[in-house]
C-alpha cells in the first residue's frame, strides 16, 4: 500500500505532468512572469467556470479578504459578522484593518454560520457578513442574502474551501459559491481542491465598478501605471501559478467527483456507528469535500489522532482553538463570547485524509483503524 498522506499533490501532478511542465516552460521562455496573457486567460476561464463577470487574481486567500474589505470602504470600528469556527485568516483580515469582528455560532450539522444567530448580532455598526463555506459545504446563502438586503449589509463569501461547490436556491436556480455575495474570495494554497504549486488567491464579483476598485487596490491603488488614486497593496498571482492553475481548472470537476467518491466510501464504512457522525449534506449544497470531517461522540479524539499517526495514517483537527479564544483576539473582546456549538465541535472534530489520489485499499485501511480504536 502506498504511503498515506492528507493530500497527495505529487501523484496528482504526475498525472498532468506533461501539460504542466509545458505550460511552465512557456512562461519561462516568454519571461513574462508577472501579469500578462497567461494570468488574464486564467482569470477569464475561472470567471466563466464560476459564472461571474469578474475575477481579480491576487497573491493569496488572506489578501483576497483584505482587499475586498478595503474595496467596500469599511472603516476602523465597523463591525463584520463572522463565524469563530474557521481558519484564522477569515477574521485576521478584518483585524488588520481595525474592523471589529463579531463572532457568531455555527450549525452543528453543516459547521457553517448559524443563520438565526446572524440577525441577533446586527447592530448600527454592522457593515458586512463574512460567511465561510467550511470544509467544502455551502452556507445557506439564500437566507444570508435576504438578511443582508434587509439591513443593507455587504456579503463577502470566504470560498477558500469550497471552490466548485454548487448552491441551489429555492426557485431551482443553481449558482456556484463565491458568486452569490457582493464579493467572493478564494485561495489556491496547494492543498485546496484547486491548488497551485505555491501561494495564490482570487476575488470574484459581478459588480463592474467594484471590480475596477478591487483591481486598483491589488495593484498599489493604481488604475494607470504610476498614477495612484487610493491606498492599495501589492498582491499578485504570478504567471507560473496562473499557468498551472489554468490546466488544473480543466480537471476541477473531476477532482471534486473523486473527493465525493472517497467521502461516499467513508460514509459507508462508518454508517450506523453510534459514536461517529459523518458529514452532513444539506439539500442546497453539493459538498465538494475539501475536508472529510467526523464528529466523535464519547471518543478520546486526541487519542484517536495519536493512534492513527502511530499506524501511519495522518489526520488533522480543524480547528482545535476557535478564533474567539485565540490570544490575538483578546483585544477585540473574544473572551466575552459564549459560542457553545463552536466550543463543542472543537473538542470533537477530526479530519481524515481525502484527496483525488486516495485508493480503496488505503480508504479501507483508514476505516478499519478508526473503528479498531473506537470499538476497543
């Protein structure tokens, strides 16, 4: 059996090696390493895939969030509503701009924002909602957009873990996550479903004026070279990464299908076990399984994590400490929050290997070892 990994980026690369190598060599031969046709073509292809008018590429997913908040003219002290059960970057970007994160709890089944908690958290200072499509499952965006419209708020989707996910509205309309809110943000970190061979990110929007502003901010606030109209930053996706991502974009649906197949195998392997809750799929979301995350009941989660490691099986805990309990948010009142579901989940979740190259022999071994520990 092949060595188990949380994400097998090398084997995935080997399957498309000739295409990737050729694309990278073309960039090297052109000497156009920053910007240019390769980056523009990828942005256009990604926009078409995601069904949005504009894609603005940038250096990473954290920059995408920060640039988005800057483009919406959010001011220090403005409040943004966000889950605490997420990767730190979601909230860090707000803190960097001296905005006030307002943490809300999550749904126990989907791990995404508790919709009822959002409206209760709105104050006169609230300016935006940042829903996170965690682990590859969509937030209930139809309800979030209705709340945003009612209170005249912006919505910035953190789509770093759910690119390619289809969201179904109650009228039957299907839209990809990242293209529903006013702005969508994603990351191309190598382990993502659409991963680069380094860092990268992108911003989605259907608003023409906002797209221009986002482009300017990502390029030192300039619309024309050396003419700077606003304070911006330097955040670019390089041409080599764009070339690689443009090839991998063609396989994204195939990659998602492979992840779903792995998830189905796990589901069957753990079906009916009273101590294991497998990932939930809401009717409105077709889970793309950036992570396959179990919730354990009456199980020593950290003990299982170590037991798996001893057997050569990697596993991860996403996330052991929620944002509101991180020291960096003490100054933002993090200690004052009572988020029982978030706290409950951080003690019980564990993510198993899931990627496009995981075979059934490996999956069967993982399932058997998990059950061996839990049933002993």
